C-alpha cells in the first residue's frame, strides 16, 4: 500500500480522537457541577437526618426520665399500700 495514504489515515484517526477528547474535556465542567449539586443535596439530607436523630434522642431521654419517675411513684405507692394493709391487719 501507499505509505502516504497510511500516514494520512493515521493522522485522520488521531484528529478524530483529539476532537472526541476535546468534547469530553468540554463536558467535564457540567458533569462536575452536576456531581457537586448532587453532593450538596446529599449533605443537606444528611444534616436534616442528623438533626432529626438528635431531636429523637432528646425526646427518648425525656420519655425515659418520665417512665423512671412514674415507676418510682408506682413503687412508692405499692410500698405505701403494703404498709397500709399491714396496719389494718394489726
């Protein structure tokens, strides 16, 4: 075959690859922006979830304290009732 023709074809392939790579490079800022936007949304979702977890934990502690208080009152009431029954029997 003709060496000049082979060189020309190789050059055309290289030019095509260069154009494709330039297009890829030109598209990168849009892709990066889309990824950053998605990341920002994910971070916001994470922040909301973290805040909700803290609020739920606080509420849970409040309810646990309330339960403990009521259990203490129940225990005191039972003790008082036991003493009252013993007193009546005497």
